[in-house]
């Protein structure tokens, strides 16, 4: 909901400054869309759960000769 309000505010502000025309509305929507895309791509790909403070990379190991597992003999 908040991103929609921010887009509407940016378009309304551009229209108030530069005048109401389809060119101004289209240009403002394009600029806000590019800015939103850049912001989305710059965020990390994980969502931290409550209580977590840092991102931990998930690792997958294949095979039986791994050093991180202790196998019982």
C-alpha cells in the first residue's frame, strides 16, 4: 500500500510542477518505476526472521567425504 501512495505522490508532484499532460504523467511513472526496480534489485534475497540479526549463507555439501560431518563408524 505504501509504494502505491509514494508513486501517486511522485506523479502528483510532477504534475503540479510541470503541468498536467500525458507526457509528464508517463515520464513520472517511468522514473518512479525505474527507481523502484533499482531499489528492489539492491535488496538481499533473504528475509530475516524475528530474532535474526544477520544473513547466513546456505551451503550444500555433496558426498560422504565432507569435513563438516562426523560420521559414526
